[in-house]
């Protein structure tokens, strides 16, 4: 039996993680991982560096991305595994996504300043150079400046969905994201369905719409799942003919309760899941 373990959902400081791509590979080596997917938000900026370190350390790197979309008012994330990070159309689309996020950030920072926080785009860029600034960076900045007791407060009171400083941004649909990933040679995966808090009928309807566009898998193994939820999502994936994938959603110190490869300590993501994804990629 193949006992190798993997992690197919990991973030670096190219988006909202705190480890560099190189540091991630060293952490993966320490954690005993055989393979790791770098899936930063709307960017592939960390992949080249990660590849160099992964090759040196003997770790199999899966080039990936996590695209932010929206379905009927709910933010939905779609992972793209084995994407061609040099694909010009994918890069253009991600640049559009980042521009949309940057514009949203401007208005969100205005609202935060109205609440009395001394926070500017320039200060964020100085604190997080070369990063795609996300809400996690804003939360981290507020925490580091001593304005809030923890990052959870930032999302529950100020910048979480529907909170008083939150500003929505235009998003593509998850079906669009599936198409974009396929066009870039990747394998589209529905990320962490447990986080969406959708009614089962609505989740199933969305999955079927995404599958019509070419959805291949679902992240049924995830850090925030209970044991019962994991079994439920595995069964749902199988019922829809989708591959099962898994990831920790590791962000470094931005999510200190999550460890690479094992999440809260109980994740087990076997290598054979990656083998099936590779086979699906070949048959696309």
C-alpha cells in the first residue's frame, strides 16, 4: 500500500500566506510530504520559485491556483491543478481579478479609516511587499498595529462578508472558472464545500452546473471538515462522478491552527488521489 502523503491546497506569500514558496518546500520536506500543490489566490507568481526548491528537495510540485468566484451571492473558490502558469489568457484574467480586488480594497480601507484605523494602501504594500493584498493582509495589519485582539475579530466585526467595512467585488461564476482552468490545461476542483454553508439542494445544483462545464473533482478532505462532513462530501463527490481531493489550506501564521499536510492534525491525504488526478488530466 502506497503510504505517501500529499497536500493539494497550500498558499505562499505570493498571495495571503506568510511563507515564501521556498520556505513552503522546506516545510513540506519536514512534514514528510511527497507532493504539494501551490494554489495561491488569483496568481501564479510563486510557482517558479517553488519549482526550483521542490526539485532540489525531491518534492513533487503541482502548479496550481485558487480562483475566487461567486454563485448566487456566495463566494466560491475553484482550484486549478496542473495549470500552465505561462498561459497568456489565464494571466490576463487573473490580472483582471487582482485589479478588481485592488479597487475593492481602496473602498474597504476608506471605511476602515472612518472607523478610526490608521490604514492605507501604501502602508499595506510596505508591510507586505510583492504580495497580492487580500483581506487576510488587512486583518494581519490591523492585528500587528494593535488595533484588534486577533484576526478573527477583523473578519467577524469589520471586513467579513456583510460586515460594516466589507465591500463586495465583481466576480466571475464558478462555471467560468472551470472553463478558464481547462483552457489553461488544468484540472478544475471545487474547493472546500464545507465553508459555503449552502443548502444541499443548492450545492448539488451548483456542482452539476460546474460539471457541465468540465469540473473534475471536489475537495472532500479538508481541514475544517468534521469526520461526518468528510464522509458526506466524499459520498457526494462519488455520486456526481467527481474525483476526491484534499488539502490543508495552509497559510502559515495567518492561519496558525492549520499545519501543512495535516490541517488541525487529523488530515490524511494519500498519494493515490493525485495519481487519479494525473490520469484525468491525460484524458482531458
